[in-house]
C-alpha cells in the first residue's frame, strides 16, 4: 500500500496525488490518501473530490502503522522529518528525486513532489482524472466557449497568501509585462483572461488591451478558475502550482506557456545543500521543458 500525505491547496493536492498514484501503479499496489492535514488547517480544503479522481481515504489506524502508534512518538517523528520511520519517505529536497521509483511498495509519502517527472508514466490518466466531476454553470460554460473560439491566453496573478511569506513572493509586474509582450510577439490577436486572488489589484495595475477579468468564482468555486485556465490556448502563469496545473492540463500541443524564471522569493538553485535538505528549494524541475521562463 502507498499512502500519500495531502496538504496545501488544489495545485499541491494534484501534485501529491499524481506522484503517489504513479508509484502505486508502478508497484501494482493500493493507493490511499491521508487527509488529516485538513482537520488541523481549516483554511485549506480537500478539493480532489470535485474532480473525476479515484479516491480511497486511509484510516488513522492505517496511517499510524507507518508513522507510529504512540502520539508522542508520532510528534517526534514528524518533527524529525520521519528520519526514524523506515516505512515513511519524506521528500529529501525540492527537485526531482531520481530514485523515486526504487522506493518500496509499502510506504507513506510526505512531500510536495512538484515535477511532472514523477507522473509521466500515467500522464494520459491524469488528463482523464483531473476533469470536473459536475457540469459548470452557464456563466462559466459561456466563457469556456469564448476561450475556445479565440486566441485565448490565461494570465494568473497570485498575491494574497504570498504577502509576508518568507519563501514565496508574487511575480513582479515586470515579469507580467514580459509575458504579455512575448505572447503578443508569437500569437495573433490574443485575448487575455485574467485570474487572481486579488482581481481588483489586477484591474488597477495591469494595463492589458482585450482582457476579460474572471472575478466570480469565489471560495468553494475557486477550483473552477483552474479549469477555465486549462481551456485557454496559451498561458502566462504565476509562480503558483494553481496556474501550473491550469497550463499543464491544457492539452494543446502548440501552446505557449511563460513562467517566472525565479520560483521562490530568492534563487536557491545554486545553493549548497543545507543540513536540513528538505529545505533545499532548488526549483529546476518544476517548469517542464518547452515552457518559456522570463
């Protein structure tokens, strides 16, 4: 059995599910999800059930078989990044772990797994599973048809939870200017669809002709924005897993995707590995080949 610990928002859930499912299919074993994070962090919500994803939820007893049956031991193990748990594999660093598919078939996975290299083997299934489970409302369906009928470009700005964050920072306005200019140089008559957690900031600070601001998918409907992005033909993404998946799920073989060259607030790619290597934020494997970094 493979159990993966889910945490974070929808983009992170997509990565964690895809990596764990790919490992389970490699070993032809069962695959379950640990959702305990969402009981402790109510500001985040489990959202995979809004998509056509095969789901099995692990019981607390099943999780504790891997992480420790004594609550004090579990706390200490988690604090120590599960170093003393032979059947728990905590992501050793941020970039792709080359020996991922050498891991055993009975394992608890803890990490973010933000690279398509983890799930290339099940790419076609991911495209099938990561589709909405229910039809959209008329307003969103109308926009999707508009996206399909023009040279549509999704542009995503993430701001809210990046404010004051020590690891992440919002992509600069200079990046968005470069992204828009690049699209206009390579796409005839582009129409930009703007997505953001601070859409009013975008209205005031982004001077883009021929733009539609998507401002109605709030709270429990926010996942719809990701699916709308995937229906665009080109993408100016943020340093965000949300718009990463919006771009990746667009199956257009000639799409243009621009991404910020620097994923984190500072560039870790040339740093020496620290004593606690899970904090080695080398982002070299996040952006797929063929996407344009600016």
